[in-house]
C-alpha cells in the first residue's frame, strides 16, 4: 500500500526534537522557525509536557464523553485564568478545522440562518463548511461549494454592512491576523465595527485563533489587541504543542442542548493533559513576554535587510515579504543552513512561526543565513 500523495515533501525525516531544534535520521540539527505550522508553542519535547502525558497515559489514556472528565474542567478553568476570557463556555474537539466547523454549525443553530461571510485570503480548514469559508477554490470540492459563503476584502466594512442587511448571515468568520493568507491585519476600528454590525443584524462573530492563539502574538489571543469580544473563538495548534486538540470558546448568550455538538476523541484525557502542560509552561516560563521581546529583537534585525519589502505580523507570528518568490530561498535555508521556515499564499512571503521558547541567538542564526544567501 502507498500513501495517498497529497503532500509535496522535503527530503528530510525528523526522528527526534528538543526545544527549537529538530534532528533527522543522520543526526543533522535543524533550527525550527516554523513550529510545524505554528503548532509547537512551548518547544519540542518539553520536560513538563512529556511528564504530563506520560503520567496520564499510565493511568487513563482515553474514555468517551459519556462520562465525567475532571481534566476538561481543569482545562477550562486554567484557560479562563490565562486568557481572561471570563464567562465563556468551552467545547473541546480535535483540530482547528473541526473547531471552525463546530463554530459555524453552532452559529447556524443559534441564528437559524445559513449564509457565512468570510474574507479574501482566509484559511479556516479543509472540512465541509470550514473549507467553503476558505479562500482557495482549488481545495473546495463540489460538495463543499453548496455552502453559502460570501468573500469580502478585509477592511471593506461597507460591503460587510451591505451583506448583513439581507439578514441571512449566521456568522462572520475572520482571522485577526491571517495565517496562510499572508499575515494581513486590519485596524482596531474595522474589527470593532465588524462586531457592532454582527450584533445589529443578529449574526455571530467568529474569530479564528487557530494559529494566532495561545500566546503566539504576545497576547493570549490576537483579537485582544482590538478591544472586541467575539461570540465564538476557535483554537487549536499551539493549544496542544503537537498533541491533536482543538476547541471553541462560546459566549454565554449561546445556549447548549444535549446532542447539539459531539465528538468521540475531543477533550480526551491525554489531550487535556497535553494542553494543561502547555498552559503551565506558558505561565511558568513567561513565554508570552518572551514572544513580545523576541519579536521586537526580530523586527530590529529585519530593518537591516536590504531586500525586505515589508515586515508583517505580531509577536512570533511574522512574515518577511520580498520582491521575489521565496520558494528557492526556503529550500536554501533548509538544505544549506538547516533552518525550517514557512510559506504562504503570497509567494513572496516567508513565514516565521517558531516555538515561543526561541532566543535571540536563534534569530541571529536566521539573519546570518539570510545575509549569506543575499551575498551569494
């Protein structure tokens, strides 16, 4: 049997990892400035993380959501403390796509409407409604295209108002900093007006924090900079530091009923243990502060880059935009300098999404590699 060939793969096979480094089968060390799509939040194989999962699996690895799981309550409590998202309710699932799928379904249940507003260059997942709300026609199958989604340019509040006036929109879904789309972010005024219009027309505002949440921007959530209170917040990636977990935070005005949402594996004991370990390390090691400090250092170093067109993003969710496609540069960074970076829908953008434990010396290593490349 062969693997279904849907991933273009670099010829590297990691076998172990530690903090910000990944090692292949030959013992070659790679600096990970991509974190596996922004997943690695507290560093690879963090001792607290390994300990938490190991101890949990020795006691109970899994049981379904037909019984009580105190770890879910503990996770909800700690998440409230660190995010300051008080009064929200938590539903746990397995991934970012599943989080957004449940968020959209819940919005439709609550409003009894079915149309969705999304934004150009958005990415919300690859499942049914989530992929329909993703601005990439290549990954939307005909069965997904039956969903009613209107794409609007981010910042175009007039078009949002015009669409909402029809009173058929269950949700507006948005990344406050676009991930795959290329690190675009708009003004606080835009996000605040978006919230105002959603309230006015009885539509729910869903903020997708799948990539940007859990401290990646220096704030716990990216939306918090803008002074808004979303109706639903989706989260995943950095939430589990590599263990599959996702969830949505749900405003208390949205009422639950038995069977409305459900999952077999979501919120299982191992997933909760993993996320609780992430939250503990985020707090114990002041990683949100580190994200802000290293971000500032990165930006200072970036200012000296002669070929840089624009620096985008916040915290450790950053993008370097050049005047040329970066595909060859990414390959050279991997195979000549042993540094992982990421791509985006924008072919000229290099994405930087390291573990939040990254240090100045690692940033220096990256910019030294860029300097070498631009000289050659």
